[in-house]
């Protein structure tokens, strides 16, 4: 095999690779042994036809695709090792010359680790919101608890209000014709939950149990059922039952029933502590995000598209896993959001580019600052994993053995983030709570 580094440009290496004819012949022979079991040649049992006859009947090209799968990966790996190319993404291959009895020639374009030039790392100016936990915050959380444990009481003569639950029968019509999927019986609907299309729920405010009403709506232009998008519709609705939430008194009896505390003051103290911890955690995450965003802007990072694509795949997979935990597939999400994979990836591309740049910056900081992790830090991480997964320490340690290099690498990146934060100028600023994202 012969390999040459043609050029390095924009953090991509271009390789010219030539596989000698004998090695390519080995690949063709492997391809033949695979394909001969799948083709039918008159006069021969499946798997017994000579290679020459297979090539006569189907053409020599029938072997090429499988032969390339056998030959190219090995030749490419050998080439990057010989040429000292540090590939960081899957390569793109281009076949230059392919013919039985001759050397196989192909080119490979592969993303390589960019040469990162770090900029200003110390003294980065960062502003984070200063948030105090107020009595209003504590009382709002208490009201949420009251709402969560509220009892549902039926309304007999009183009209429905936003926040009430109504049990309804309904059927939808467009131009006096009932449409598919527009009918339901004994459907439970919370008014104001925006479960139905815009304008539907508000028109049931004021209605009483046992009454009927025609609800006039217009389907959104981007409604997923294309035949209904933008159409005016009438829903014939009958209200069979109305229930409203009856909040319980906020006293010690309520506290003892819904929490581990005996008094309202104890519960308030715990809520205040919890809100403060959440506020500090949010502030810390915002601080890290801001420091990273500002630091990466100071760096020179020639970023190949192939690396951004790899980061994009990671983000899509992570998003898909989060959806699956909620019982939704990515395909269902895209359908519900009236989107497709191409548009979804296009939307994520800027963030993928930023994430890839930040990762490269942190790796460079680890390298330049000589950041290491101690055995104690590794054990602490294993202990946290054990507590999170319910495993014993030794069992968690054993389960992480195969990925320990990656665990250590991630810990080094986290310490690089800590280095940036520790050397930043952090300023807390007063903001309105609604301004905090």
C-alpha cells in the first residue's frame, strides 16, 4: 500500500491512497465468497458457481462494492497511522481507479484536530443575575402545593370558569360535514390548558352543566392535518359535568398530610432553602455558560464541517433519548411540531458549531495548563454515579472500567471550565425576575 498526504486545508486532511493489486484481489475474492451464496447460476447449486461464471453473468462490477468494504477501512486506517494524521470524524471517500488486476486508488478527506489558538482566559467580565428568595416566592410555591392537592368539587348550577374541568361530548364540522377525528365522548378538558385549538376552551367559559353550545373556531394554518389547516369549523358541544378545584386551608393539618413537617413555619423554611439552592444552581450554570461563550470568542478555531456534523449527531441522539423517556419518538415530535429532520438539524447547527468550538477550547486548556485529575476526584465521581444509580461503590467502579478513559477526560474538561470561572471577574447585577432566562 502507498499513501500520500496531499494537503491540509481548513482542518481537513486530503489523502491519496493506493492499494496494490494483490491486496485488492484478496478483497475481490472475499466479495466473491459472500456473493456466490446469494446468486443463481444455471447448472450450479447456490454457493458453488465458479467466480469466472459469476463475473460473466453479472459483470465484474458486482464484486466491487463488497470488495471495497473489505479493503478500504483497513487501508485507510493504515494510511492515517503511517502519515500521523489525527482524524476526529468519519472520512469521505472518493474512488479514483478501480479495476480487477490493477491497484485500487482512492482519496480520503477527513477532519483533523484543528490547531486551536487560545485567547484571553483570565479576567473575563461576566454579569450574572442576583436573585433573592422573597416571601412572595415562598407563598407562590405554597399555592402550587395547595393546587396540587386540591379536591375536585362538582358545580351544579354555577357556570364554568377558566381552570375548571369539564366533561364534554363534541363533534366537529367543516361546511356542515363531520370530519375524521373530530368527535369525542366523555372527554375531560381543563379550561385554559390550551389542549384544544385556539379559541375553543374560552368559548365554554360561562356555560353550565347540561347545556349545549356551538363553538366556532379556525384551525391554524400550520395544523398537522393538512385538510383542516386554515379551515373554519363548528364544534357541537354538550357539557355533561363541571368540576372545580376546592383549595384546602393552609394550616398545620395540611402541612402534616403533604410533607414531612409538622408546622407551616417548618415547611416555609424548607421551601425557602430549596428555592435558594435552585437559585444558586441556576446562577452557577448561567455563569459557566456565559464564561464559556465569551472565552471561545477570544479563540481562533478553524472548525471543519465534519466535526460540527459529529456534534450535531450527538445533540440529536441526546434529544431523542430525552423524548423517549417521555414516551415520544423523535419522528412523532417532528410530526407534532410540523417539522422534518433537515429543518431540525438546520436549527441546531449554530449550537452544534458553538459546542464543538467550546470542546476544542477546553481540550486545549487541559493541554496547555497541564490539568490532571486525582484518584480522589475519580473516586468521588464513581461514588456520585453509585448514588445516582443505586449501585454499591465497587459495582459502579467495575461498570465504569471500560469507559474510564472517557470519565477521566470529562473530569479534565470540567476542571478546565472551573479554571475559567475561577479566573473570571464575576459581577452580580440586579434584574427583574421575569428577565431571568
